[in-house]
C-alpha cells in the first residue's frame, strides 16, 4: 500500500501544491497570517531575552571572578545573585 502511494504520479504535484499554499499563507487567509506573524514575533522576543539573560550572567560572573571594585557594578551583580539565591531557598 505504501509503495502504491509513492509510485502515484499525482503525489508530487499534490505535495508541491500543498506546501506552496502553506508557505504563502493562503490556507486560512488573514487569521493564519496574523497567527504565524505573532508566533514569529514571540520567537524573536524569546531569543532576544535569552541572549540578554546570558549576557548579564556572563558579565556578573566575570565581575565576581575579578573581585569587587570601587566602581560598584560587581556589588550590584553580587546583590542580585544573593537575592536570587535567597528567593530559591
């Protein structure tokens, strides 16, 4: 049965038409385009948030390894980390 479907000469154009309609968003019209756009924006925001959180953690870790300075950012990192660890326990 699987071989019969794979050897059907109409299968290629059928799949191509289906993929093309999905790609261009013509399946459910404007609501589908809005949904896909919203999902794209959410993925972008989440990706940006991950980078920002990673950057802050790496920056604070580097400051902790260098030791406290007179400038103060390391103290802010330490206090933020201390607050986070206190909230977890």
